[in-house]
C-alpha cells in the first residue's frame, strides 16, 4: 500500500493511526526495553504522528516507525 492509498483508504489521521497501531501492536504496545504495558500518548506540536512513551522507563516509539509513513512529513490525511 502506498501513502496516497493509505490516506484515501482511512480518510482521517485518527483512523489511520488506529490501523497502524493495531498492525504494530496487535496485542497492545509492550515496551522493548522493560516490557512495560503502560504508556502515555504524546502529540508533539511539530509532528503529525503521536509518540508513545513507556511510563516505566520513558522509552518512546512512533506509530510510524517501520511503516510506509516513517519519516514522511506529510499529514496522514490531507
Ligand atoms: Zn519501558
């Protein structure tokens, strides 16, 4: 799936992010450092994709990491 196809398919950032989240972490997000299951959602003002930060060790991951959306500066839906 290409980026424009993804945008067309999901329509909204929230729907696209929910899809990416479920693809990344079908069993929920687990921290790669401490295996923690609790995390904050951070919405940086200068990025379009949220970050997830582990409550226990402050490990951060973007839902875009490793996806077609990684490193793009394009909003998930325009
Ligand atoms: Zn952690």
